[in-house]
């Protein structure tokens, strides 16, 4: 569990379980993969650069259909990035990514972190189901977990 200066967790155990449940539910009907990485501060100027670095470190490029999505959050900076592998990035409409960023920004501005994260997961999941419906044997290629950085 990641804690802030006041020793209060960014997400409670219950909220963490709520987010994990949302990931699992949204991955059920797609071959796509969704991961969350949360840390306090982004060590780069641009959170997209950090998300790209983490995407690589987490080996998210290794999915068969190249359809993994990372939701990166630097909560003390109130910053985030959505980073998608090539196949899903190309298939989803450009406006989709813009709208998801706008929606997540709105939720974070209003301190609705769990609502914003689960809403984003659900919308990304819908896009994954549309573009990469599950076919054949279900295989979870990446762990369903929230990764908490520093």
C-alpha cells in the first residue's frame, strides 16, 4: 500500500479491491490487458514519457495482440497518462483517448480518484471488447494488480 506524508493510503484496501474487481470484470470479454501504476510524483517532465518507460519495464509490449493499456497516475502531482500498445492505439478513435483524458482529469480535479480510475477502466474495457473481443481460450497475459511506486 502506498502512503502519503500523513501516512494515509492513496487508496484504501477496499478501494484497491474495487479497482482490481473493475479490471478483472473489464478484461473478461477481451484479449486486451489493463494495468494501473500509481506513484506520488512523476520523475519526468512529461507523464507520457514516464508511462512509456513503465510500459516497457513492465513488459506490456509482450501481449500477443499488442493491446495492453497502462493507466499511469502521479497522484501528488495530480497528473496521469494513458499509454496504449500500438494495435489498440491505432484501432481506437483518436477522440477516444482525448475524451478519456478529459474525463479522468475532471474526476481527479474533484478528488474523485476511485470513480475516475474505475470509469476509465470501464471505458477502456469497452473499447478493448469492441476492438479485441475474446475468442478461444481465455489467457490473462499480464497480472491484474495495481503497482504502487514511490
